[in-house]
C-alpha cells in the first residue's frame, strides 16, 4: 500500500500520480485523509482522557490514604464515566482506522516518473526489438492446427474434463511443456543466480492481499474448500501466479541488510478465472484458466530497485533469445500498468500463426508497495527498519511461449524443429507426426 505519511504530506502529488492511471482513484484521497484525520483526533482525545484518568487514580489513592472515602467514591464514579467515554472513543477510532485502511488497500501504486502517461496498450512505447519475424515459403499453420496434427494438445477432451479454458497436453506436447519448464528453471538458477523454491499451490487471503491481488480483484481467483465445507470458503485460494506465495515468503519479517538482495525462482501452475476477459472459452492456448509459469522474485534495497528491474528483464529476454524467438520489449504506460506496479516492462513474442505479438513476460518493480502490505522490512547497518523494493517477473509464462515456439519453428512438412538449447531437455531435435 501507499505510505500514509506521503499522502498526508503531499496529497496533491499523490492525486496527480494516481490521476495518470486514468481510473479515478485520485478521488479517494480526500475521503482517506478525512478518515485519517478523524482517527488521529479521536486517538489524541483518548490519550488526553487516559492521562486525566491516570492523574485521578493517584488522587483517589491519596484520598483513600486520608480516609476521605466519600470524596474517593465520587471520584471513582467520575472515572467510570470517563472509562465509558474512552471505550466509545476507542471504538470510533478503531472504526475510522479500519475504514481508512480498507480504502488504502484499494488504492493502486503510484507510477514511477519515467513511465509514459497513457490510457491503453496502444500508448505503450516499444523499448527495443530483438531478431526478425520468421519468414516462411509456405502458409504457416496456427498452433491449434499444429497441436492437432502433431497430437500435442487434445482440446476436445480437455473441455470434456474441465470445461472451456483448460488444456490436455499429450505425448510430445506434455514432454515439450515439461522440457520448457526444466530449461527455464535451470537457466535462472544456474545462469542468473536465483534460488529455486517450490511453494504451495494454495495460499491464504493474506498472501493475495500482500501482493495487491486482494481485495480489488477478488472475483478473478479460485477459492477452494475441503469437500463440501462451504463454511471454509475464503480460507484458501489457488495461486494465480507464483508471485503470490513467493513474494510473501518473508512477510512480517525483519531481514538483515546483509541478506539482501534475495532472488527466488519458482515453477507453479497458475489458476485464473479471467473474469470478463475476451478469449476465454475459444479454442486454443492464448487465454486459459490454468497455465504453467516460471516466476522470478527479487527483494532488494530501495536504491537498487530499478537497476535490478533492468537485470530481471534481461534474464527473461535470455529465454526468448535461446529459443530463437523474435520479440519486443514494451514499457507499459500509466493506464495499462498493473495495480501494484510502479514500473512494468512486457516482453511480447511474435507468433507467426497468430500474426500478432503475445505477452509472455511482465517484469515489474512494485517499490515498497507490497512490502508495506505484508509488513516486510529490513534492518540497516544503522539500525533503521526500512521497507525493501519487491520485484516480480515472468521468466517466462507458458502456454503462450509454447504457442510462439511451435509456430515459429514449424516446417513445410508439418514438423517442428527444436532449438538447440532445448534439445537436451526434450531429447529430440524435431517433433513429427
């Protein structure tokens, strides 16, 4: 969440930065400040009354010592009334604080000053382009055609099993998906210095709140219960991304400065309802309810946050370079950024069969926004507790990587060539019918 002190001290700056997102969140600042001021006044009055009660307690003791029982009892009656007043004010302060905090949880992060002001993806500037689009002497097939002819994915039976928006990988398709995951994990742990973790695939709501996915986007995720115990709904959720559990590993901890930076890498399946999203329910692998992803997480000192972001983007780019894929890096504008992000780069890979770019990685610096929500701090050498920057990035996401790979490396005879970097994992040079 945002720093309440920043909102108090620089409300106009906060309004201006929120306004660049184009979602109208700046209108909440006045209400938030009103609740905050109400809470602070109530707490100040409570402290004054408590100080008076402490003085009165000493007076009552003195009166009792002087055998002035009647005066002491009268004073006690006053203190009971004062205690009732304190209890009322405490409750009001608690309610004002809770209302303020709920509003704070719904405010997005402030875009970094280097982020372009814009409304939609059409306003995202292209930072760089790598390689050339694949050229074919034949009409390239779509991934759906390739998956069906090579029996990589059984779309029909997947729908029979789980409904629309799910995939059933088969034979070489299942092996290719597994090979890609293993290659990505080995690259990031062996080549880029990340520590691999394997987190739970279900987490409590506090983890979703910590990374900014709750409460605003609660309708997009899957809650789970044991059996028919619907009373337990809301206790656990399927992870929408490995970011959710992995970024929360050190929640409510105070790390030593010497422990930073922390680099984590994790594979998980990802589960998303994609509420209201176009494309769910259509054939193919572009937008589905369950997909695999290798996620990168960094916890770093604030002064290193943006250098570490550039390194993370380079780590994700390396995947696409090794697989011989044409891609571009775009900087998301203020209106297209995620809720928790201060700055985000997307990696979009070219899929010839689609004739379009597909996002396979999104790398973000959330600054201290998530750290505040999960109360993660580090202690400096001077003994000061500070909030670190938390970064997340896809390193990368499947199934879109799968799509771009088979569409880019398809051959005239209908087979798919396997890039050299992937061959040791798949143990094949080509996939044929």
